[in-house]
């Protein structure tokens, strides 16, 4: 058997997949099925001979995975030759039940189903992906890797909201945090770049993509994170507001007459950079900033200022910080954002190196000055590899 794991990320109308060699992190092949349930479904497959694209009707996730298998058979690599070790599924919400990856069985499916109220958009799609893959690959071990699991080490004072105590017990109201797979991977890589054991280092990880979150990692364990009971809390994101006054819902409901559903929709889909400047794609936003657009300039400032505040908060939470690691689309590729977030923080031991910060390499790297007490890093995240690695770990532990 190989070390290859097929990593599956099933969304409500999409299915992303990557065939990953868990020992090296190489993605041997991968792709994306989009518009599941529509007549013009689209499958993009990347194999050894490059990329292919085909449009076809894809009724369901079952159809989607079967189309993926046909692409593997016709364009390679052949899954029969590879002998998969496992299938790893990204699952968004594990509540407080799952602190580790878990082998998928009926009990696990039941538990993830019970967690649907906490992630009504994501968990049903993830379940669909798991059920379909079990049907199509009945003999392969399948593992669920939860986006929340890494944050299960949060101390009680960091995950408790100051609301009636019974809400936690009765309604599962608490901070869970998300992007855990990315924060786990990047904090591990940060320790590796420092040439130290993860248990020895404290890292602030800034995952800045379409969704954004910050995590304080002490000795390899998440001790605080900016996303909360849902992924709406914390940093400013492409279309999500992040932190706000919790009285806002009541105010808008009472004064403007909007329903809670409408307010929730706007805060998740029409807010953040998009709400402030009409543009959620960071690259496009920066073009507007360069053209002198006042709304875009303000949105950029609000976005960076919020990150800066979290850096300060998590610095205090950790007491000592060895590294600050930027990752995901914006984190990896915007030197201007990194400068705006960390500029002027020399008193905290944070000194960016202007030239290193400008360098747009794809490698994990240090972008702070040689003498900076806190290392600032840019680390490409690799959630697929982390899922593959954790899945393989679970399978090996069974043997
Ligand atoms: P992700 O969710 O990690 O794919 O990140 C998506 C975000 O990263 C989008 O807002 C993109 O505009 C942004 N992004 C991707 N590449 C760049 C780049 N070269 N410079 C600035 N932002 C980028």
C-alpha cells in the first residue's frame, strides 16, 4: 500500500479533491467539481499530463465522485495502480466532541449529523461527501478531519462567552474556532523554520484568505482563536464582518424591520471588504486603492487594523511570542498588508525586513530582520497535506 490519501472537501454544490502523498506532501493529482445539481456541472482535473476541463450534467455528489473516478481512469494517475491508503474528509464542525481525526463509521456519521445545527451549511455537505465515498470505496478506511479539532485545547476562559452559564450546556454556545487544519499545519511549519520543536515555541498564526482567522498557539496547542461559535467572529473577511457590537441585530431588527435571517445573510455575504468597498477579492481591492478609491482605502485600513488588534491581544495572551506567521491568499501575497499590520511595532520586538517582505517566493520563509526578536514568517498553508497526514496517522494506529 502507498502513502497516498485521497483528500475530499465536499461543499454544498462542489467537491474538491486532491491525491496527496502523505509522506512528502506532493499533490499527485487533484481537481474540482462545481455546480453540482445544475445542468452545466464542471469538472476540472489535474493529472500527470496537465489539466482538463469538461462540462456535463452532474446531478449529485455521487455523480460528482463517479465523474472524478472516470477522470482518474482516463487521464491518470490510475487509482488501481496507486493503492490508496485512505480517504480523508474535511469536516467543518466537530463541536466539542472531536479533538482528533476519527475513523468514519456509523457512530461518527450520527455524531456529525447531530452537529448540523452548529454548521447548517457545511456539515450536511461534508456528510454527503462521506456517505458517497463510503458507497463508492467500501473497502477503504475513511477518516474525518475536523476544522474545529485543533482548537479543542482552548482553555475554558478563552472559549467561554460571558452569557448565562446554562447556554453552554443547553445550547452549545461557546467558541469553537475554525481553520484548525491550517493553523495546525502553519504553526508546525513555523517551529520547523525556527529549527525548534513545536512544544518549545509560541506562534501567532494569521490565516488571511477569503475567510480570515488568527490563532495563538502555545507549544503546539491552540490557546485562543478569533473565530467563534461560527466563522463570522473575529477578523474582517472578504464578505464577513468579523467582530461587531452584538446589539446590532436587535437594533436593525427593531429600527429597520429586517428579519434575523436577512441580517445574518448580510453579515456573512455582503459585509467585510465587499460591504465596505464593493469588492471582496483582495487583489481587485488593491487596484481600487491604487486608483485612489476612498472606500477601498478605508476598507484596507479597517482590515489591517483589526488584524493588528488581534496580534496585540494574542501577544498578551501568549506572554512571549517567537513567531508571527502569515498564510493563505492575502497573508502569503500581500507585503503591503503585512507592512500595514506590523509596521511600527518595534517596541514589541517585531521588525520586518523591507526587502524580504517584498519577496514573492512560494517557499516558507522569514521576512523579519535578522535581529528581530519575533520572527515574522510567510508560510504557504497546505490543508490537504495536513488532512492526508492525519488520516494516514489514524489508519496506521489501527494496525
Ligand atoms: P484563499 O481563500 O486562501 O484562496 O485567498 C483568497 C484571497 O487571496 C482573495 O481575496 C485573493 O484576492 C487573495 N489573493 C490571492 N493572490 C493574491 C495576490 N497575489 N496578492 C494579493 N491578494 C491575493
